[in-house]
């Protein structure tokens, strides 16, 4: 859950992860939302075999789904290998799955990172991502109500950020740009195909308050997320704030 290329700025990644861990332990509704809406979606898409999590961050998914290998430039969770997703210390074809939560939109060179992920995946292996979804509603949400940037990127494959970016700097437009608006360009950068996209999380996601000291109680959030599950796909594509992306190694 962190950027995987540059070093942290004045507030270190460790400080941010520690603050997120405190919020996580305090906010039951946030934990349950992530477990039901994010982590369960990821687990349902995994192939049998070894799994690598990139950008482990505070280690929330690692706690929920133990037994994975973890990689992060700023290791915070136990048993995480220090390393950069743009140049990983693993053999080719070592993993059946690579997973990441809120990582792609922090990467300085997404095309290079996706190529390296494809290298460590076995043929038919899966890259499973959960990222911001910047459809019509999501774009407004991330642009005006979220702390990260949400703006068009001229070169999202090779230079998604200006040189010297802060480690935790992100741009919520990057996943949608790469895997929706410009998905036809994917094969030119990595031997991957986009197999599945599922936008989700409308009001219920915002109602958790994220890692801030706000948010509705779990029974209300649970009611909202169950109601959202009944909405047609077109509504989710228009109004969702999150998306599951599943890519397969060719």
C-alpha cells in the first residue's frame, strides 16, 4: 500500500504506516469493509501457487492472507523483503500470483513495473490489483475530497511523475488511464492481458472515513455495501470509487 520507487520525504513511510496501523486497530468498520470488499475480492481471484504481495505497507492484507512473500522499499511488516518493484530480486516465473492494494497509482514508471511483474509471474499467472476508480463520480471524489492528486498524465507508462517525487505521492488517475482509457497499449509494455475489471465501492467506501478519525459504524456501512451489490454494473462504472483489476501473464 505504498509507492515502490523513491525514498520517503519529510514524513517517512514508516511514520505513515504506523499511523495507519493505529487507525486500523481503532476502526472496526474500516477493517471489516476492507476484509469483505477488498481482501475477499482479491483472494477469490488467486490461482493455486506462490503469491507475492508488492507494496505491503502496514501489512493489512498480509495479516489477512498469511503465507505470501512480501516486497516493499520501506519494509514495515515482518518477513517483508526489501526491494523495488521496478527491479525485483526474484527468479523469472517464481510466482503464480502478484497482488497489490493501492500501489499502481504510486509508481514512477508503471510500464517498467508491469514488465517486471510479468517477468516474475509464471505463464497464466495473475496480477490482482485494487486501485482507485476514476469514472465520472470517482474523478470528482479524488480531485476534490482526497489528499492525493487526480489529474491527467501525459506519459503514464514511462514517466507518471516528475523526477524526485515523494515516496507517498500518488495520482488516482493512473490506474484508470492505464487499464481503461489506454488499455490497448498494455501489450506494448508487458506480456499481460486485462482479464477482468470490477468497479465497486460507492457510498459505503466513503462512509468508512478511511484512515481519518471519522466514519459511520459498521452496521450502517454493511447495509450500504449490501445495497450497492444489487446495483447494475453500469451504475458501478459510473459512480464507483474503487476497482478490482485482474491481469494474466501471456
